[in-house]
C-alpha cells in the first residue's frame, strides 16, 4: 500500500523520533517527538498514525506498531474513539507485541461495543503468551470487562470461569466479585 503523499514525511519523522526516544531509554521524555509535531493538530496526528497502522498491518511490522502505539501514548491520544476500530483489528493480529497495551486502552474506554473484542483477545491463545502462567493479558482483559460493568461483560467473565486454567478463573472471579454489572448494555 502506498502511503498518501500528504502524510509520508510526517509518518517517516514520527517513526524516526519514536525509535530515537525508545533507544535513549525515554531520557528525551518525549519532548523532541512532541516538539516536532507541535504545529500538527491532534486530528492530523490521528490521521498520520491511522495511516501508519494500516501500512504496518499490511507489512506485519511489529516494530512499527510498537512505535505507533508509543506515539499514541506520547501524544496522549489513547482515549480517542477514532482508534477503536484500529485497536479491534490489532487485537486480532498475532504479529505484534502490543496486545496488553490494547487491552489497557480498551479498559480506558469502558465501551460495551468492545466487549466481544476484549473477550476474543482474552481467549486468543497467541503463541507468544502461552508461557505466561500469570496470564497478564487475560487479567488486563478481565479488568477491561469489569470496568465496562454491564450484564454482557459479566457473561463474558462467566465464560472465562469455565477455563481449564486456574489463574484465568481467578482473574475472572476477581472482577465478578469487584463489580455490580448494573451499567446498561448499549451498542
């Protein structure tokens, strides 16, 4: 996919600066990245990042997804609804390492329309998470479902109680005990 000429230079600069920020162990404290985009509106930043996500998904480039998610965080855009569909799509893709970040972003939204995606992420069984006996990704997904706090979210947590894994059952029960599930399901 060819990137639109409108965002080509900005996306290249975004990747270069987010890589540099990561390499210097965040010592720049994202100031250089932010200052280089100070004249770019949030809407433009969102469009640049969304374009980058499309391209990174097509190339299955994990490091580009990492840098884009880092940029979303640095620009404090993680709670922007414009990214929900991107998060849903990325949650289904195994090629990157940002599933826990996506679960955390879903948690911040508290949106019932993300329940199925969160549950799918919790039950994804991606190879890279099979070693984790604490099931950190599942725990984050359980917290996201608990924070949505609707009857449908409760149903998904109850489904997780049927897992063969004790730790998954523990994470689901933690949320079932924490929440009252009185919010209304709406889509």
